[in-house]
């Protein structure tokens, strides 16, 4: 359970930013960029939810310590993706347009 909570912190930050600053998350939600036929926000959300599921599964079925270690490793990666994801989308769109 602890591993799922730790791995879910980037999702909580994403939801918080969606409520407090909706324009922050706007670039992945709309625009000309398409990833595998979907808007960039969809695969991004799938990856974040997958991180929670994998960490929770490892913690529950394999070893609780392993689940917490994996979640602790993924936490900075998820936070990095949530904070810099919209900026990376804007950079890719602007590079493709020039």
C-alpha cells in the first residue's frame, strides 16, 4: 500500500495542477502533436497509472521492500515528467513547425 501511495504522488501533483493551473496541462491535451494516434496526455496518464499498478503489485505479491524501492526510484522520474512534460510537448511542436 505504501508503494502505491509513493508511486501515485506524481498523479496527485498532476491532478492538483489540473485544478489550480489548468493552462499548465494544456499543451499535452490539445495541439497538433499525436503519439500513437492519441493526444500526448493519454499515453502519459497510462504510464503514470502503470507506475502505480506495478509498484503496488510488486509490494503486494513479491516483496513489500522491493515495491517501496521501485516506487522511490520512480517518484523523481514521475515528478520530472509531470513538471517538464508540457514544456517538452511545446518544444517538440515548435521544432516541428520550424
